[in-house]
């Protein structure tokens, strides 16, 4: 018999957890969970989901002492539903995670409300992306309203990797630690490099599918963004923002159509990485997609290090490329990677600048975005926009 899907963390009772862990064969048939203590993980850990560490006790058998539970954050569930984030992460852990040459947490249990419409999400997004700009706003509002009405439920129980050293996006990381992450991600990218395998999953939507929509959100969010981050808006950053307002959509499409395609994490930041014996464990796969490899690289380096020199930035890109080459990917030149990386930084800026679309809380979430944009601004200062514009126009 199918289990009900909890909507709140306090619905994760010993009885429910006993049945869930038995169904997934993580618990012997004679064992039961006798008690559960919830430890809510820090504010700012997840924008779309509520996350808790569950401390479990048993009788009649043994099971995991702790598990990580993820459910939608109710305040941001309409946005998560609109993005397909919750279903995508569940499908990733159910269908793909165990086949990656990259370490992810073990999945103990997954369940969500099925919806046939979601299996046509790619077609719906393609239709929306072709909608004239004058109608796009209305269509977006309609999509948000539909997403808000759905109220679908999702639950993931995952391995607790609390023994590993957590990454901290706010604190940042050294170039050496950044190199460890890029090396691990390069292994995943190489495994799916220009492969048709990424087309076999309805939920693995190409990043290009809704490029115009995301650029439209960037444009619509400019007044709120410029008000919130006014202290960062010197002449150079204003020039980049103005350039992206006019040319950002074309530049993003050049990246999506011209760069090698692979499996992307799409939210690759230090808060979604932990380190066990120096090796990265990558989690939070809500935004997983297919698309240009350089996007993951740019997204990660855009905010990973408080002080990263141009020389260190180039060294990290070369280390990523060398890892690809050891795995048989030799047709990607450093100049091509550097160009795609710069396009990826601009595309990352457009993605992140729509901060008014979600509730970031009052504490760490806002501080994180403040730090991220300050670092991204530094990375963007090395880009020659006129040269990118000429390539984009071509």
C-alpha cells in the first residue's frame, strides 16, 4: 500500500518512517522506529526546500542513526513547482544518481505526487519561450497561479553526510578546494559529454528550453535588484547590467548552442558540496538539467572564492580542462572554454539577479547573495563585452 506523503516535517512520525524505510529495504521487516528527533538545518541552507536531520532510534533491528529529510518550503513551493525542482531531484536520485562518477548522498526513500502534465514540461516551456514578449508576463503569471494551485507533495530521505566537512558559500574556499570540486564535476561532465543519453529523461530539460523566459525575469527584476544591491552598482557593474539587459538573451543562446552539452548540476555552489577525505560529495540536485558544461564551471567560480586573482581563475579553468583531457575529452580548447566561461558568468548573473522571485529569509540567505554578487562582480570585470557582443552578433 502506498504511503501518504508528508507535507510538514512534523508529519515524519516513527510510524511513517518505519514504513518508509521498510519499503525501501533500509530496515528489516521486524524492526520499527521507536523515536525521532528533528534537527532543523540552518536558515539559508535551502531556498526551495525545508531540510532536517532526523535522529532515529529502533527496536527489533538496526537502521541509519540519522537521515536527512527534504520537503518543499511552503513559502517558495509555487516557484519550486514552476521550476519542476522537486520532481527533478526525486527523479535524479531514483534514476541517475547511482550511475555517476561523482559522489552523491545515498537515497533511502523518495515519493512524490505524480502529475502527467509534468511529463510534458519541456513542450510547455518551449511554447512559453516562443511567446511574444508582450504576452510573456501574463503567461508567467498564469504559470505561477497554476503552480500555486497544484500543492503537490514531495519527500526525500537521504544519507546524512554530517561526518563530512561542509562547504560554506558565505565563507568561500581556497583555490585548492575549488580545484577539487571542478575536478569531480569534470568527471561527471566527461561521462555525458555531447551524449544523447541526456535526452532519455523527460525531467532532464535542456537549459536552452526557457532561455527567453529567464532573461525576461532578469529584465523584470532589475528595479528590485538595483534597489537591493545599490551599494555594488559602480560604473563598471552598471555597464555589465545594461549590456545584459540588451544582449543577454543572445549571449545565453550562443552559449547554449555553441558549447559542448552535458549533464549539469545547475546549482553548483559550496553550500551544496561537502568534503570527505578531501573528496567532494555533491548534493541538492533540484535544478539538474542538461546544457553547456561551462555553465556549471562559471556558476561555481562566480561565488566560490572571496579573493580569486585572474591568474588563479585561469589556473582553475586549465585544471578543469586537463581533467577532461585525461578522460578522453580533447577537442575542447582553452580559448573555447574561456569564451564559454565568460558567457556562463553573464548567464549566471541573469539567473541570480531575479532575487525578488523567492523568499530568501532575513539572515544568511540575504548575506549569501550579498557576498555572491560582490564576487561575481569581480569575475565580470575581466570580461571584454564588446568582443562577446561581436561573437554573439555573429
